[in-house]
C-alpha cells in the first residue's frame, strides 16, 4: 500500500512556501516560484519516491488558482483549497506566536493531518469565465455608485467646479456603457452553453430577479459542489443565523452571520428589497421609509433561511431550496 504524505503550501504573489514531513524524518521545507516553471518543480519535489500526497493551501484568489490546478492535474496528488478563516482559527488553536510564511506552511500541513480533507474540484472553464465577467461587472457597479454619490454631493456648494461635474458625468456614462457591454457578453456566453442557459432561465423566472442579478448569482452557485445540503448553501452565502446566548443574562436576537460569499449575499439582499417594493404599494413605502424597507428586506432573507438553517429546527421531508432547481 502506498504511503500518504501531507503537505502545506503558503501562497503569495511571487513564491510558494512548502512544508512537508515524510515518514519520521524531520520537517522538510522548500520555496518555489509561483509560475508555471515553479509549479513543475513543486510537483516533482512533492511526488519524489512515488508517494501519494495530500496538499492543503489557502484560497487566495488568482494567486492560488494556477498552482491548485497544476496539483489537481497531477496523478497521485490531492489538493484541498481551505477557507482562510478556518485556517486562521486553526492556527490560533495551535497557539502559534509568530506569523511567517514558513509557520503558515507548517500550520497548513498540520491542518491536512488533523482536519477532514475535502478534495478540490476545479469548475468548468466556461463557468470561471462567467464568474470573472460577473465580478468585473460588480466592481464597475460599485465604482459607478461612488461617482453618482460624488455627482449628487457637488451641487451642495456654490463653488462646485463645472469641469469636475462634467468629468463625473462623462465617467458615469462610460461606466454605464462598460456594464452594458460586459452584461451582454455574459448573456451571450450563457446562451452558448445549454446548462448555463437552463439555470439562467430558472433564475429570471423568480420575481425580483432580472438579467443583471441572474448574471451575478449564476456563476457563484455553479462553482459549488452538487452534494451540498440546503444548510450548507445557506451557510456558504453567510445568511445562516448566528445565535448569541450565554447563561440567563445574555440572549441577543439572532442575526445573519455574514460569514461567506458576499457576492451571493449582496445580490440576494438587493433582490429581496426589490420584491418588497413590488409587493407593497407606494403609500406604504412612503409611510415607513426606505430604511424600514431595507430592514424588512434583510428579514425577508433571514426568515426562510432560519427555517432551514437553525440547528433547533428540522427541515420538512422533501423540501428543497430554490437554488437546487437550477436544472444543473
């Protein structure tokens, strides 16, 4: 039977710090460049001796994706892309006093030994392309909101510069065009793949969700494993309730944890508020105001999820989350 070796990799922009312990020998460390040539040398170093290797590294976005993909494609190597929050709490439990690249790699190796290992599966290339477009659109929307806020604030002073006002107007129109262009490219990419189109059609059939929101939600949902349960989906979005209770004196109201994918949470929260705008007449919204409406929108996200996500409650048999009906 082939023996298994555990390794931890601390990923940075330029280098990879690796820690591994083979048999009962001392801890071995190495450093490789975070590029294609460095990834090849890393694979050869990890697999020498014909051993099976389990590798844990943190999710660091674009810096960790290529090395994770190279390890995943290597026979005899299983890679786990761990949540940085879980690694931070695990390192705290080890009571490490120093924080260096080497100690981080050692902590990741210990995590591979002591904690459940969940192998990473890379998403399909067209899903990754769609997610890149969606996140670029989201960044442009944030930038457009900032410019609109600046445009709204400028007339408050009589000394407002006409040149600056014109520049902001031009920039807002430019951002509008870029958002429309990227959204059109995303919709075209979705139409080219039947599985994406089926999920897209399901999403836009939900009241309050249109093209823009569906483009934001679809790729974030498709990169998740098909085996996830309803509660795991809710927790991944950071919409699970967080209880705060201790003894008889502390019993605060439950709030959403906000620990998870902020892209999903932001899209769903905005759509819940839009649904309330459709459900209640203008006179009601005028009476209670936008802040009250936003609060109710957040509660609209929390209430059904509490039913599925609270540990004290058992979900009804056969009840599924709408997100599982994407037709994937």
